[in-house]
C-alpha cells in the first residue's frame, strides 16, 4: 500500500524552491499592487465621469424643458 506522501514529488518541489528569487517575487508583488491601484483608479474615474456627465445632461434637459414651458405661455 502506498501513501499519498510517497507520491509527492519532493525533489522537484525542492528544486523549484531553490530556484525562486525573492527579489523578483517582491517586484512582481509591488507591480501587481500598483497595477491594481491604477485599474481601480481608472474604473472609479470612469464611473464618476459618467455620473457627472449624466447629472449635467439632466440639468440641461431640465433647463430646456423649463425654457420651452415658459415660451409656450
């Protein structure tokens, strides 16, 4: 009977762990955080710009509607 632990490739895992470079890993983590911040900032700006444009359009529509009603009387 074989145990699950006997099937784990410990040699390959050890080799891969020895090849890891902590400096590169740290740079990748920092880059991922900065990328995420940029993505979130863009999404927030895009959504806020849409909200401002929508509100501005609503004001213009209200202004034109009030102007048309005043001219009709």
